[in-house]
C-alpha cells in the first residue's frame, strides 16, 4: 500500500484536478497542528482573498489516509475531499467575526488533559498544572445533540483579549458547571459511580469542583478512589470496597486496549480525602 508520506504529498499536489476553475487560485496549505494527545497533519485550501467571516474547511490527512486504506482508491479520496472543499468553502458565517474571547467570556470552559502527552501543545496555550494533568481552556461556540463546537484558547488569543491567566481561570470555573452541568451516575457495581457532565464531553473536569467532589464523598460515605478513565469522565470508587493495586491494573488495561489515545487522561489512581477535601496521588503505572 502507498506510504503515508507519499499520500500526504499527493493530496495537495493533485487536488486542483478535482476542483472547478474557480478554486484554481486557492492555495493548498498543509501544516501540523497540536490537538489534545496528538499531532495532526491539517490540510485546507486557502482562498486568494482572506475573509474572517468565510468558512475554510480543514481536513486531516491522517484521517483521509485511513479512509484511503479501506480500498486504496486515491481517485475516490481526492474526489470526496474536493466535494467537502466545494460544499463548505466560502460560506458566509458572520458570527465568526464576532466570536472572540473578549466578547464571549461567558463561554469559556475548563478541560482536563494529560500533561505528559501534551508538552508541545501546553507550550502554546495558557494552562495550570493539576496533579499530573493540566487544566486548559476552551471557547465554546455551540452545544447541541451532535456535540460541542469549541476551540482551545491559545496564548495569542489570551494576549489579545485583555484578560490575564487568573481571570481566564476564574471565568472558566464559573462557566463550566453552568454550561456543562455535572452528572453522577450509579454503575452496575455498588459503591462505584461514573462522573461526567450532561454532554459526556470533557467531563473529567468535574475533579476541579469542590462541591461536586464533596457530593461524591457523601455518596461513598467517606474517601473514594478516582480512576481517570478518559478526558470525558472518571470513576469514583468507595475506598472501602476497592484495592488500588487492582484499580491501577484496570486503568492500565483501559488505556492500552479500550480508551482511544486522543482521549486518555492519566496513568494515576487518586484518592479523594473526605476530611481535607483534597485529591491525593495513590498509585500509578508506567505507560511505555
């Protein structure tokens, strides 16, 4: 099968063959972008006249390559890519011009991610260390049944907003419980709860909220272990009913076999100390 590096070269080189003449002045642009837990090769067609209110669809070449691997039909992939570009390019989206951090401070939320897996990303964005994880911030454009449309706030975005890092953190902690209301679900096992939010997206951030953590401690009647199963949720487990050595094996198995790499959060089992209201490191495994 064609190697990825050749595929990555051919898509931008040949895409004009599948586009009408109006797109021939568009310039193929390929760049690496840092996403949570991964680096992606982003591809888009840049129009000759840049307009901040016009949509420019971004495709990811590694995703296109996985599609190509299904039947190794490069012509099909080029045709489908061209269709996406023609369908979405140039659409007027006036709200994009107004969708800035300084005008929408009520739509900033927190997101917990792995610190060790995101060193490059964290160098470019405002963040705070939280245990072995990092708190980052997103600006949410919309929340609906399809999911969340949001963008990670970068250092550049923050510097142009008139806010400082402390204000950003305070606003995000205020907004997130309102926009992403926390949900605590009973699991099939007694003393085990699944903690997320109403969307099921980025729900592990519930760890940051003292009131919610106390609510869980009330349910477990004391200390509980935190198994950070993904960026979207964590398991809260009555400390009287679980062995941390067994939990860390479960976490290791989940991260290696079940949780997608871009959704992994931590290699550590934590204990919530009900008396102090603090989260403490209990035991970790080496993921290597």
